């Protein structure tokens, strides 16, 4: 299947040591892809390259079969929602949404379009409200309505929920996913929050130091990470390097690194000996910090009454991930 959006060998060099790419990423029509990575990994640069705000040093950018590498931003038809929304305080909600609409075919068409997209994002009748009077979640929806009003081919979101409090963020991201799916627009969004990427994205592209480490569904990244970086960046992980008694007991060899998820470590009658040093209660379960005889700290996710601080325990793995030792 031909991708609707294609980054074909896209490369941007900022300095001898700072660069993005080369990237190869195809996005089918209507798919939501989360671009996940730590700060400085190049996530926002990828959005800016696709939007046309930056020019690549090499490679092609294709949207719906059209090579847009040299096309000006205004003609690419990409709608973008910035991290801080970039709403105009001197305009009301209707004015902000209508800002991107140019050359309406007939009088009143712009107003009708504004009303349609505001209804779509759950803000029907808000045209005359001042943006300063809105909550953070409502401002986010105004920014989204403004991006959708010109009927873009691609929607680009730069950490769109980062300014919301945690409770509102969780509800809003589910509403946002439902809205994007209802519209059916192809979407690429940037985040450094794993939970947000998993909730919103059909697939997740993990970016590290300007390189794509892995692209796949959330469960694929968690259960079958392609690299040590993905294994430790996506989800909680115990990292044990080969050569020591603990590593050998868990099945590692020299030159190997083991990654064990906390839920894959069990309290058992035999195995790696240790002492429970901390217990963090989370309701249905608890996280236990177990110190081995060699001083390593391993995290175990188990029932809330599985152990107490100070208990002598043994740990047994129910599954490990193995990677070669990465050399500098």
C-alpha cells in the first residue's frame, strides 16, 4: 500500500554532532502516528520539516502522492497545533478559528465553516467568547478547530496536551483520538509521554538522537523492543548487565544486557536472593524495591501484600529481553 505521508530518506544536519535522519517513515491514510522520544531527539524538527518550516538537506517529503519537499508551507495543506496553542488574544473564538480561512467562495461561508468545526470539537456557540475566558482544555480544542477549518490533508500536533493538568489530560486525549478518527485525517503528533503515545497513536515511532529506533504498535514496542534504548525508554525496566552473579542467575552471558519488566519478576522459593528495601502501594498492586546481595536494585510489581519492607526474598524471572552490550 502506498503511504499517504512519506518521509523518504529525510535528513537535516544542524552541526557535525546534531542531526535528524535519515528517516524512512510511511503513514497510511487516516492513521495516527505518535512520535515519541526524549527531549532533544528531533521530534519537533520532524514536524517542522513536514510542515515546510524547515527544509531538509536530503530526501523527499510526499503527501498524497505529491512531492512537497520544495512546496511552500501554505500550499502543503498541513494543519498544525502548537504546544502553546498560539491563539490570538485580541480575537474571539470565532476569529481565531476563521483566521486560516482565506477566500471564502460566498459571503457567510467562513462563518458557517467556523460553526461546523466548533460543533465538531464540542464548542458549538462559543464563537463570541474571548479565549482568555476558556479553560486549558477548551483552548486546546479551539486550536484544533482552527487547524481543521481549512480542511488540511495532514494534522500535525506538537505536544498538544502538555499544558493540561494530569486529570484533564487523560480525558482530553481520549476525546482527541475519537475526534481525529471521526474526521479521518492522517495525523502525526509529538510527545515525550509514553502513556499519551500509547493512548492516542495507532502506531508509535520512537526517535532517539535523530534516528528512528522502531516503529510499531504499542504492544510490539513493549513486548518486542528492537533495541536496548526502546526497551528502557518504553515502560519500566530492570537492566542487568552480564558478568555478575545476578546476571548469570537470570540467564545473561558476558557481553549481554538483560531487561526484565517489573511484572515479569516474581517472588519465589528460590532464585536471586535479596531484601525488600522499599514498598510503594498503588492500590491493586505495589512496587517493591529489592536489593540483591551484590547491591543491585530490582523493581518488582506484585500484589499489595506480597512482601514487607525488610523481608528476605528470592526473585525468579518470568521472561527476559536480551540485548548485546552497547559500546560507546
